[in-house]
C-alpha cells in the first residue's frame, strides 16, 4: 500500500513509519523537521511541509491508500495541536478525494469500560483532570473527523510507554478494554496498521490496551 504518515517524528509516528516499511509499504512521512526522523528506507519519501497549510499537504496525500496520523500535543501546554493540524489534513484529503484516515486519540475520550474497578476509575479521574485541555482538544478532533467525508478510525490508547512491540493487545470497537492502563507506542502503531484495511473499524473509535 501507499501510506502517508503525519506526526512521523513522534513516538507513535516513527513506529508507524518503521513498521510500515518493514511490511513492504511505500511510506510518505510528512514532517516539519526531517532531522528528527530517525527511520530510513528505500521505500520512504520524506516530505518537509508546513502542516497548517492544506494546499501544501495535498501532494502528500494524493493517490494514497491511507493516511495515518500520530499528531498530538507533546505536553499540556501544546493542547490544541491535534485538532488544528488534523483540520489541515482533512482539508487536503477531501480536496484529493482520499478516504481512509486513522488518527491517534486517547482512551479517556471514549466511553468508560463496563466493569471498571474503583482504582481504575480513580486513576482515570486524576489523569483526566491533569490533561483536561489535551483531551478536550482530542474530542474536538474526533468530532471534526466524524463530520468529514473520510472513512476514519480513531485509535484510543491509554498511557503510552516506550516498550518494544509485542503484537499482543486488546481492542474494543466503539469502546475501551477494561483495566487498560498502558500500551507501548510500538503496539499502537501495530494496531493502526492492522486496522487500515479492517472494515469493522471504519467510522469508529477503537480502544486498544494491554
């Protein structure tokens, strides 16, 4: 497949690029600073671009089979980045009539799992309070992709870690796995690539967790 990855210098984005290349896909990585991309490969095209300009992004998404986005705030002070930049991606995709879009969101944006324990509820309440602006931004992003013409999927992991990929995790379409406290960024990337051609995830939020 021909894939475009936004947020390709982030933790999840770099893993998407790395794993996609290893699986034989052709990847266009759209970045603001190519020096921060540590992945290389003969099927990799690195495109430097202003992510706030949809017209600039049109060439990066044209004729692609899917677009995957790891765009998001690196800290609470950067809240607003996900919705603002994803808006540009959506505009570029709609202009080029590219349909498939997968984005990284977060578990607290989705519904609470059935049977969640008191400890997990308490942890979620604390995290949601600390990162309320980040999650508010992700909710805006999700509402805008849901209103778009794309075949979108929002992937909602819990706390992210830098552990190696395992390929073993739980997914819940339309919900979140109970007691899902963490997931490696590499496994988030693995899950997103697996969902690209999974019709059950289209126009759905999907919770993923260990």
